[in-house]
């Protein structure tokens, strides 16, 4: 059993989804692991990860619009607003999604479906630097 870990940073332009499949695939390839699992983790409480449709950008736009309606900013019942009106909604959106994804590695590549891609889901309006940690475990 072998293990390999790496991290990379994504600079966001504010709210939205950002594809990170290519960066994770490169780490998996460099790991030398042929069969196993890759765990992708975002080290933040106001951003998350999702596996999403990657062929038609309108699917990601619909996801983003849905979350804007599901957890609106400026809701009068939020008390945690010290960093602005998008502060608490960003934490709730993160809690409703995930901070990590686990994907099988088969023949040295992620076993994602044809239309699946890994996305960082930025929940804050302002640009941020988000750190992604990737761990690959398995056999060479």
C-alpha cells in the first residue's frame, strides 16, 4: 500500500463553481498509484466541493442559482454576520454540500463518469484563495 499527498491553491473571483478536475487528475497521475482511492478536501468553512455535470456550463449556473434561492443573503434571522451578509449563508451552503470527495482510482486515473467533474464551490462574494488537499492511497 502506498500513499501520496499534495496540495494546490485556487484563486476564486467570488461566488461560483470552479473546475479542479485537471489539477486533481495530475496529482493522481504523479502519485504512481494505479488502484486505490483519491480524497479531495477543501480547507475552508465558506467553500465546498461538488461532483457536477462538466459538459454544459448551464448545469453549474443552475446549481449556483438554486443555492442563492435556498440560502439567501441578508436574511433577518442570521446573527453571524461579522464578515458581511454573505458570511452565514456561505457556512450553511458549505454544510449542505461537502468539504471532501472520495473517488476511486482505476488504472491510474480517477473513475469519474463521462459527464462528471470536480468543482470547488465558492460561497463568498469576494475573491478568495482556497487550499485544496489531495491524498491518494492504493497500490502502484
